[in-house]
C-alpha cells in the first residue's frame, strides 16, 4: 500500500542541519518576495513558514516548513516533529568538513526516529556553499553521510544560499518524490 502526495493539501517539511549551515538563508529563496525578508538572522528554536512553490510542469505546491535551529542545544527538538513531516531537507555546509561527522550523526539520529519505522520520507540534502572552489563534492557528501543506507528516496543537491543556485533543482526533485507513491510497511 502506498501514500501519495496531494498538491492541494500543504505538506510539512523539516528543515534541519548544523548551525551556520545556511538553512535560514536558503529558506529565503523559497519564500515569496512579499514576505519582505531583508536580513537573515539565525533561527532560535524554530520558525514555521508557509511556501507556495510553483513550476510550469507541476503547478502550485504548498509547503509548511519547520525551520529548526541547528545549534547543539536545540537539536533534540528536531525529533519532536518527525511524526508530522512528509519530507526532510537537511542542509550541510560544504566547507565545514571537520563537522561532517557530526552532521552525519545528527542526520541518522533523526532518520532512526521511531516515526520512520513504518514509513519512508524523501530526504533532500542541500550541500550549501558549493560555489566555493574547496567545497565538498556531492559524491563525497553522499559517502560521508552514508545516504545509500536510507530506505527511502534521497538526493544530495549542490547549492548556494547566496546566489540561489541549485535550490530550484532540489525542490523540484523533492516535489517529484512526494508525487510518487511511497512504500509503507504494514
């Protein structure tokens, strides 16, 4: 039996990653210009925002995004939202290779949550700051995060929260993944 994505109903996304990865800055590229975001400040605790994403091929899709703080003392809050999300966007700083092991650990703590024991959710990893010459490659990020172990759909998308590059491609993949039926264990 599968679950499917209905574009008319908002889908909840969990936007997480370590502190200083660029989650909130990335989110500004998805928010409508009318949101009036001029300055991006780090998230303290969490911030919920509704996004209407539109593409010619897929029409309009509505998301409720839970932008969760990435500082160590807030990461335990991530799991409180697992039962209600339809997808995870995990942001990794492509220049912060010393903390890649911490990012992997936090991602897998989240993916091993009991809410995902009987269902799969797409995982989109945004590899932020990829425009830098010394940035980690998507292939190296896939290996370092052990994404091939995840039972559901996943993708690593190189992006820049400064220029917006790669963000649309990642969201397009995410929407496509949500449109496809996902297997649910019974």
